[in-house]
């Protein structure tokens, strides 16, 4: 992705680009936060390598594990949520008491093993099982940076009589005897920091012991099997002698520096107002500001974020998982953050809401609204209020939820911002370019949300456009906006990436080059760019035009291609300071289609310099 500064843009776009400096386009899901230093980006990339690496026994994998790579679970995109589930089990005595059967390997079942003898099974003593689907790591560094007090305030001042969420106060794995912190990660808010999250996952999901959890899990609690098959000394994650950082540190770096999922539009949708009106926002709290602690990196400090969660535990009634975790009861679950929900599949803590479209996952007969209304659920009143909305209003809420995870400028919703989105952008910018509301499809292009798709939005689009058809290491839209590429037909595609007239070669000894690209010039209204480059700065140009090709040497190194006598000789063009000249050529008209032969010439210190020749087909009835 190319970066953009005012110096890169043509004068017409420079002012618009400068207006963007206070508000950068949102990163794609799975990309790093905006504003990281080069050193932090290097740590992010190093962590990503470990996050995506398939671990081996030599790395400390096993003897029991759930996956061999973090990215196996967090795969939508890498670092995001996933569809893989893990199994929890235990024994419930019917009187409200739960035994996690720790001595038998509970409550987490590890489904993989480095040897068949170690494969775990759910013990016969277990009468309660539940699955938990992979949560997302996107934006969790920002979530970690939310002050404890901001989370606790939601417990101390409940938003309604039906909601009584509570903080899950937990010890940090990195400071087990230190002060309690407000948990915020995991389905039970059982972890409070990204470092704890990484250390826990390394041991329990990969079987790699580390300085936070240095004791290996025994297969179904069998210490003899552990002794037999675990040959690596603990902890298995050791510090790199060069950096002083170990596997857990690197996994933490990657996850802390992951950007939050995008949201487009960033606000103002009718569906969000309805979402608030029916009480969904009582738990799915839209916004926070991260802490202003000087110890936080600037990219994480004092940032306004929109995760749509209170991170509190709530009683979900019969829709819960019935597996306690720390101080969280079996009835309680953390409010799932909704940012990125557009692309999350499956939904719910156990992944029971899967497949279909976002609309069916929300509104379907067994969708998330149905489960929010479960018997005994704190969300039942909100679910009932939602069900009283009209069909059109329900769709507006779904449309709002569809904005949570949508990229700016991604008109077709395929997760890329490229040439496929340009026709819709051009249509939105046509005429006055608005006015548009946040509920309209064109709002995906209204970057600054002023109601119009204009030059500011074009400059922002150029920052994040994906595609380099001309292979110049700069994205194509930036080439057009900045003037590096011509766009005679105003379709925001570099002309040289479209139809180019036939190059006949026969170039002279110099660097003078001719091309004519854009439309085919055989239809009414067609336009292409005539471009000469590589000539002497500010030099005078001659353009020879003939009706046929007849290569004729005019010196030892130069060949004139158009047939003499010439049909036309253009003498009114002058190269600019870079040795280039451009002109728009119009096609169509009422002349028959005919081939013409073009060649440029200029005169420099070493004499005449002829360009290559083109065979140009133009005209139509």
C-alpha cells in the first residue's frame, strides 16, 4: 500500500489530501495499527511470523495441544476470529456446584497429541460439556488499553433495570500476586492483558510452556504419560539471546499491534439509533477512549475506539455454556465485541449460529436475536424490543451491523479496495456527488462524512487503493491523482493499463518513446492519451503522421516509419521540464475507421532523435 503526502499529489488534489492528515483511512482487518514506529512494525512482523508458524515438537509443541499454529484458529483473517472450537468439560452436581475435573485434564480438552497414547478423551465422570469458538485478536491491544475504571463504571451504573453485568476481576499471569485487573479477553473475560492471553494460549492450545505458565498439561491428568512423552525442559519458550524476547513476547507484540476492524460509515446510521433504542447498546457499548498512560505507545494511547462491548459478564440464561471459569459462573458470558461482526461466521460462544448471510445469522429463526431472548437471559427484554420493530427497521439494524467490519471504498464488499470499486465511486461522484446519508450505499465512499463524494474522498481512496497495473511500485489511483499517469477517459485507471495502440518499434538510438493508450478510439466519445517521454527537457517536438508504414533510414541510427509524403506534421508541441508531453486524442466521429502511423521527433545536442512508431486505429461511422 502506498503512502500519500501533499507533495505526491497534483495541485488539484493537494489541498484535499492535507485535510486528511488528521483522519487516516482505516487499516484492513489483519493489518497493523496506524501510527506504529518502524521498530514497532518490525516487532509486529516478527510476531506475525511466530503467529503463523506451524510449531513442532522441537519448538515445544505438545505432548497435548489443540492446534499447531495460532493462525489455524485465528484465521478470518490471520489474527481475527475463526470457526474452530475447543471443548470444555466438568461435573455438575445439580446443586449449583461445578468440578472442572482438573485431575482428569479438565476443564479444557486438548484434541491433538504428539503420540496416539496421549490423545485425551472426555472422562466418563464429566456430565457437562460445552464448546467455545475462537475469539478475535483484532484490536485487542486497544481493548487492553481501556482503563479498568471505564469498564467498572458500567457495573457501578447499570444502564437499565434488566442489565446487571459485572467485572470479572482477575490476576495477571505475569503478576499473579499483584492487584486484580478488569478481565476483558475470552468468553468469560478471564484474562486482562494481551501478554496473559498469549501465555495462556501458548500453554493450553499449543502445549508450549513459558515463563507465565511453566508447567505442562498432563494428558487427561496422567503424569506418567507426561513424563514419557515430554522430553523438552520447561519452560519451553526461551528468550532469544539477541532480543531478549521469547515466543510469548513476540505473539504479544503481534496481537497488541493489530488494528481494530474497520467500520464504514463510522457513524450516523439509522440502524445504530434503533440498536440503541431497543437496548442492545446497554451491553454492546459503542465507544471508549483508551488510557492516557505515558507508558502506552502513541498508537495505543488516548485513542477513540468502537468495540461495541462492555466486557462485563452477563447472565445469559439457558443460552449460556454452563462452564464456570474463575469467578465467572456457568450462566455468565462476556459481552462479545461486535466490531468486525460483518465477516464473523460462526457467531455465539459455541458457534451455533453459522452459515448463511449476516442477515440470517442475526434475524434467522435460530439467529443471535433468538438466542439473546433465551429464558433467564439479561438480553431478553432487548430481544423482545427488537422483535417489535418493523421488518424495515430490523433490516436497518442489520445494515448497521454490516458496517462493523466494512472497509471504506469497498463498494462490492469483497474486502479489497481496487479497480472493481471504481465504477461505483465514479457513479457516486457524478453530478454534485451527493448529498448522501449514512444509510445510502454511496456512504462507503464518503470518507469524511460530509454528505458528498468529492476530492477529499478521492485523495483518501488513493491512499489505500490496491493495484499496480503498470508495475511502478505506486498504486494506480495514486498515479492518476498525483499525475504520474494520464487518464484521458476519466475512469481513474491509468491509460497505459488499458488499450494501447500497436507499437511498431523502429526506435532510434535515443530514449525518446511514444505511446497512445486509453480507449480504442473507434467509438464515439472515445479518448486516449498521446504521450511522448524521454526527450530533452523543454525541447521542441515534431509529430509525423502518415497513412502507411514505410521504414526509411534517415541517419545511421534513426528510422522514419510513416510513409512519405506525410499526411500531417504537428509542430505545436513542446516537452516539459521532465522531457514529456501529453495530449488527449479523441476517437469516433463520422470518418471511416482507418490506421494511421505516428512517430515523434525532437532535435537535441546530438541531432535528431526519433521515437518508436505507432499504428493507430481510429475513426468510425
